[in-house]
C-alpha cells in the first residue's frame, strides 16, 4: 500500500513573505530561506533577524564557521522534514581507519548545528536518524557511531546532552572492546568518564569485602618466591597502586573477567579521576594537563565492555 501523502495543514511550511540569505563557510556559499520558516524553528535565527540587528536590515546572516553542506541539509529539513543522506551500501565505502559509516559523521555535525541554533525538534530528528541507521546493516554488518562521531558530538555539545547519552548507551549495550582505541590521545576524556560512570550503574550482585577473593589480586601463583603467573588468568592493567595491581581471575566460562574485580577497578580509577580532573568540556587529554592517567581507565573500560557484551552478538 502506498504511503499516505496527506499532512496536517497546521504543520505546513510557510513559503510566503520575505526571504533571507545565509552566507555559509569561508567561501560564503549562499543559501536562501524564508524568514518566517527559519525564525519559527530556531531561537538563534529568530534573535539574529530581530529588527535591531544589522542582519535583519541587510537580510543576510553570516555563518563563517559552519559547513555549507550541513546548513543546506538543515534548510532541506525545514521544508521537507527529511534528513537527506547518501547511504553506505558496500563495506568498501566504510572508513577503514575508523570503521565508521560516513553518514554518522554527517549526523553528528547536523546535531551540533541544531544545538548551536537551538532547534530541538531538528535535534530529535537527528537522534532518530542515528537509531534508524544503526538498524540497517551494510552487507550483513551493523555499524555503530564511534570514534570521530563521538568526538564531534562531545566537542559541540554540553554535558548531559541527549546525543552524548546516546553515544555512551550504545557503547555500554552494544559495544566491543575494540571500540576503545589503544591510544589515549584518540579518545575524548569526557566520553571515557561518562562511559565509566554508566558502566558502574549496571546492576550487579551486592558487593562487600566478603565477596572478594584475594586470589583475584595476587600476582604470584604459589609462595612468595614464585613469579609465574597463574594459568587461565590475565592481567588487567587497571592502574591500581601497590599490591592491588595484578591479575583478574577468569570465570569457568573461559576468559571473562570477574565482575567484582572490574567494577572495583573502575570505581577506584573514577574516584581518582574525579578528584584530580578539571579539564574543559570537549578537551581530549591522556594525563599531562589534568594529572589523570587515562590509559589505565581505557584498559579497564575495554575489559568491562568485553564482560558486559560477552552474551551479545558482536557489533562493529
């Protein structure tokens, strides 16, 4: 059955009245849009076109720091309520260095633009586009917004942003350890902190010192003279000082880290980072400026993500 082409007249886009020119990017690309349409959707444009400002008198708004492609897609959305993207059909078109669909970068930039101009319905539509794209496999593989898309959203939004929460929830629920880079400078510090906090909120058995097995934290298999690591254990470089740095015992299912040990490591690292952090929103750092060593936190996050997603179908 064909889709219903009818729409509510109250939601019809106004195409009468004065138009304004949007001068976008360093090359001042020109986009024309109806004033009433853009003012009704955006607090930013509504304020800019107030009669007391030069932009209203010239009927031209300069956006030198924005991309013409992104602003054009926004204008297209104003008239059609559609976000137009070029779909990735073949895996050969996926960015090899980031394992990221090109659409996710466009959507991230669209969300940041929506944040800038204060168009909440548009931002909600971009969130919906993120979720819809994730459900569409590329040659049988489902890709998630990671790496560069996370960076764009964290650098262009404020703490608590719904888009930030979506990125964190995707990593917690669907993520795999390879989503976190081995290089601390490649990861956004704020994102790692949010991810750690969210991982700590995952329901787990009541923990106390009675639940802890000292063997989880011993480096030696036998007596004090032995330096051989126990068979079936692997090291979790969680950054704990002294005797707490060491191995985490695998469970009977084979190779998965114990939940208690991972959670305690996350708790310790997060407390330490909270006590010493002070960076600016969107700033990426490994250790030097804020004195927070992100490398151990990243290592423990990847271990924890592996633990949580062990029973799930791997995602890319």
